[in-house]
C-alpha cells in the first residue's frame, strides 16, 4: 500500500517536472529586460558634426514621435540597418536622433558621409555611460519615443518587419 | 631633516591612497554583484566587454557622487530590471526562491525526528 503511494507520488512528480521543462522549451532564451524606464532620461551631450552641447529637453521637445538610434562606426549590424534609417529619415514623418556609442569621431564622420545621414542630431557618448542611462545593452539599439515616453525598444539591428511596425505607429 | 620631510610626504601620499581604497573596494563589491547582461555567466567585475566597462564607470561615478550601495542597486534595477542583481531582493516574485531551502530544511528535519521517534519505540 505504502509502495503504491510512493509510486504514484513519483509519477506525479516526474509529470510535473516534465511539464515545466517542456513549457520551458518554448520560452525564448533571449532575455529582454522588464525595465521601468518609460520617460526619456535627462542628459546633456556633445554632438557630432555641429560641435555644440545640447540638452535632452531641447531635443525631445515636440509632442511627436522620435526614434533614438544607438550606433557606432565599428558596429557591423549598424551598417546593415542604416539604409532602413535613411529611408525612415527621408519620409520626414519621424525625427531620428543618433547616439554615437564609444566611437572614433573621424570614423563616425566617415560612416555618415559614406552611408548618408538620417539623423537630425547625433549625440556623443564617449564612455558609454549615457547609453546606460537609457538602459541600453550595446549597439545597435533603437527606442521609439512618443510624447517624451519610450513606447518601444528594439535590441539589435532593425529589419524590414520592424520598420513596418514603426511605420504603423507613426502613420 | 630632509629625509624626515621626504618621509612625511610619502606618508601623505599613502594616506590619500587609503581614502581612495575604500571607494575602490565598494566599487568592486558592487560590480561583483552585478550580472553582465551581454556576457554568459560573468559578473560585471569579471568582464571586459564594452557594456561592463561602461557599467563599472557608471558605478564609480555614482560612488563619487555619494550614492550608497543600495541606491546604486535601485538605480540599476530601474534601468535593467531585477535580473542585473546576482543577489535577488525579497519580494513577491522571489518568496518561493528564498523560502524553499527553509521549507526543505524543515521537511528534512521532520523526517529525521520521525525516524528517531520510531527507533526509540
């Protein structure tokens, strides 16, 4: 009698473990953080090209859509996503702000001259600390901002699906 | 006399080092408890990735600004979520995690006591 109870308990235990692990198989193993940053962080930053210091309040000042793109000239995926940004920038429906991450300024300027400049302002982050204020992991990373709130973040390069998603937002 | 002055100078330099040493110690303590989110199984302290280098710098700046350990953890969990801390905080998501070992311990104790009672009989 006692053996039977142990047997059933064991079977139930193994089924329980199996179900948990089986469900775990379907979970994505890419960790996307549950961050609480909903509002654009405040900062002042140097800019590339224009060589002046700007305040975040002066950039995200309109009640409109903005795209903040973190990029660097040494980042290969950034090159891949750049044409999408140029297209988005040409459509004039959204203002794209660049955040140049830990880059050599000459290389960054070359990158922009070669591939086009979709950004209205390019902020400089020489030591990577500003990207951390945004809760970013690295390059490339893109934030969609509406009315001073971050409504969507894309970790990794943009592709045509994600660009369509952005277009749906700003329509 | 000159030697004496030199000695004092060296003493002063070393005291400066000590006052900085506390900060570095705190910085190391904090970064050892931070998960490097883009590395696999490394703490921020151990890693030399771009992300970890920047994060070490942020922690250093925050210490210099006068924030204490808890405030820095709060700042980083706000940015990156609980996952960045190796030492999870006690809240409703982690009750199970914190109390499971205790439950297992009590359960084991109960089994042992039961066995002992049987043996005594």
